[in-house]
């Protein structure tokens, strides 16, 4: 029997934890930021910005990984001189990251950067330059991100609060935003980053209560990949549960492409970004009759890069295996040296254990190919027999 089926998430809009907090809207290049737009994933290049080719190469890698907006450091005049070429040739909007010298803010705006990040805690005489910066940014349609960081908090606020408390972080950001507002400039996005997720979450909650600017989420200096992923996931989850957050960056001591992968996966897991490939696999236990770890790793590697929203279940026993495999687009319930292969709830074949990975990959490719063909024909279903 032939049946039309939907891939991945159901045809109706998937459930989300909370409605987005209503914010102002702004455009960072071609990417809309604010509650009317999807939450975007950002990262930052690790190359010397002055090395235009290396920086553009890394931006291309980030773009391929799903990055929406990229930030580049601009600590020197050589870096500022490279910004026009980078901004013009990048496939995604480029934000210039400015510290210490206000003159680089003007250089970035003139270079055509999609936005400029300024850190009010360490730009010399920044407050005295706000009127000029607001005028230049308005003339060029360039948004400003006020990026407060616990490690470089304004000394005035450190003295007032004793340390980088949530209240200190929020006050710093709101003070700088108010200076721009005095000059009728409101194309502002705010971040208040801290290495402690609890402090970071509370700082963003305070901001959300006191302003309607879009907020960029980040746990700063989150650490190596494993630790940083956990910190970012729990902090983002706590805020996104409240509808707080319009762009995110997962800060890891790891290649920036890994930041994008983690950020995208966090949003996908919360139905805040369309799902792509999703591997559902059991943690294994004494009931398992196959090496689930090995199966899951091999299937994941074999399907790397797949863009179709395919949910694949790799299960190791007869307790939960058939149910999970039946609910997925494609799955296997393994046991007794063989595996039952499911496609959208139907067992299509049973194969020996050594053929499970090969069969799953073949079926996934077939489903993806049929999905592409039906998409070209204008229908979102695939056909299975």
C-alpha cells in the first residue's frame, strides 16, 4: 500500500515552551533580529581579522555549519582596514567587535559592517562619543550591540556593587542604552555575559523586565566543549523557557564551527529552529543485545551533513525499541543478532546485526531523495510502500 507521509516534525506547528518576549525589531544586514524573527545563531572568528582570506575562509565554514551572523575582532588599525573587504565578501552579516578605541567604531560603520559591538566597560571616553556614534550609525543604518561582560565591567559599577552582580551587569547595559536613547537612537541589541549561568540568567531577567530591546544570549568564558555546552544549554533553556532571547552564541574553547553546531542543536531541541537530522538512541543497559554506542556513532557518521528533517531511532532492546523505532521516520529495534527496520511505523525488513548500519543509511538516503523529489513537485510528503 502506498501512503503519503510527513518527514520530521508534524505538519502542524511544533509546540514551544513559551511565547517570545515582545521586543523592538532591527535588521543586522539581511537577518532580522527581535521577536518577529527566528532566533539566530552567532559565532566569532578566531583568525586575525587583518588576514582577509583566512577570515573569509572561516566565515564560509561557519556559514556552511548554519551560522546566521558572525563577529570579527577589531583590536588594531590593520584589522579595521580589512573590514570593508570582509563585510563585502562575507555570505552572512558581519559584526565588528570593538574594545578600547572608539575610532574603530566609526571605521566599522564606514566599512559597511552589518552591526558594531561595543563594550561600555573598556572603551575609553565612550560616553563622550555616543552622540557621534549614534549619528554615524543612524546615517548608515547600522545597529549597535551593547555588550557588557563580567570580566570587563565598568569600574564605577564594580565599586558600587563590589563585583559583577546581575544588577551591575544590567545597570551597565541600560545606562549605555539610555545614552543612545537621548539621541533618539534605538537600533540596539544588548548582551550581559557572565561565566556563571545563574548570574547570567538573572541579569537577562532584569533586562527583560526593564527594556524592550532584543537580547543576545551568551555565557562568557563558558569553558571547553563539554563544560561550555552544558553551561550554555542550561542557561539558554532557562531563559528561552521565559521567551527571553533573540540571538545566541555558545562560547566554547573549541573551533567556532562547534559553537554553531551546539547553538543550532539547542534551538532545534526546543523547536525554535527547524529540525534537521536527529538521532534518537537509547543509553544502553543490561537488556541491550547489541552495541548501541557503536551503532549510534556509525549511523551518525554515515548521515553527517544530511539536511532533511529526518528522525532516526537506533534502539538496542525489545522493551522501548519497537515503540521508539515506530515513532521515528526511520528506526531499528535490535536484538538476538538482528534488527527490525522501521519506516514511519511499519516494519519493512529484518536484517542481520552486521547489516543494520548499512541498511539504515541506505533507507535514509532513499527517503531523503524522495523528499527532494516531492519538494520539487510542490508537496511536502514522501511516499513509502
